[in-house]
C-alpha cells in the first residue's frame, strides 16, 4: 500500500505497522517533517496580526508562508519516497548488468538517495525558520515552536539514516564522498540550530510568565 496526503492518520499508521515495505522509514520521516511544519504554521497563525507584534507582521507572514510550503513539499516527498523504494526494489530484481538493469538501477538509486536527502534538507529549513522567529512569535505558543523544532531535528536525522542505508549501492567513491559530505553538512547545521533554538525558547518563556 502506498500512502499520500489523502490517507487518513489511522490508515497510514496501519500501513506503516504492517508487514510490507511501504510506507517505510523515509515516508515516516517526511510525515514527521510535515507535522513539524504544521506546528510552525500554527504558531505563526497565532502570531500574525496579534496585538503587540504588529512591527513583525511581514516577517511573521513570510515565515508562515514558508512553513506552509515546507509542509506541502514534505507531503510530496512522502509519496516520492515510496515511489523511489518501489523503483529500487524492482530494479534489484533485474539481472545485474542487463540492459534493463543498466537503464533502471542508476535512476532508482539516485531517487533513493536524493529523496531522503531532500527530506532532511527541508527539515533543516524548518529549523532555520524556527530560529528566525523565536524572539517575535506569540509567547503563549513557544512550547509548540519547541515541538516544531524537535520534530524537524528528528526528521533531519531520520532522512540522513535513509540516505546512508542506500550508500552501499553507490559504487563510485567520489559520489559516495560527495553524498556523505552533503548529509554531514545538513546534520551539522541542524545540530547547531537545535542547540540555539531550544534554549532561547525556554529563556523567553521563563521571561514571559
């Protein structure tokens, strides 16, 4: 079973729990990222136009729009991850070095690496937006912003796990090094952001109560 934005929460959980490959870890990571973005949207929806935050309206609205685009992107990547897995699974069944294998396997492998990499990158962008607005959002929604940031951090890690699961199939050492460099940069940036965002959230919360 493949799942998309029209799948109910219950159906997705049943499908993820079942003895079947799809939806798997990559799709779950993308959904977690979409949930992170939705929490960011909620925080911003309670902040745009709020009395006392008028000076930040444009910045808040722009960030709200970015969270919304991130949510839509991650829902699309949730479906793409399942398609990438199915294509990879089909390619693995072909006789190695056959014309069909040479045509299908490289493309399937590329999708299996690029899709979770894109999931991780989208989650880093969510963390970056959290960092931008910590000091200007509605203070009553700071705990929800923390949920947004922590889910985004988990999404980064999980997306990278799925990239690394496919690295053994990347035979070119330079390609493998390039992919490792990209995901290491994503992880490093995410760790820097989460270490900056969460303490500031609770410092501001403590100052507002």
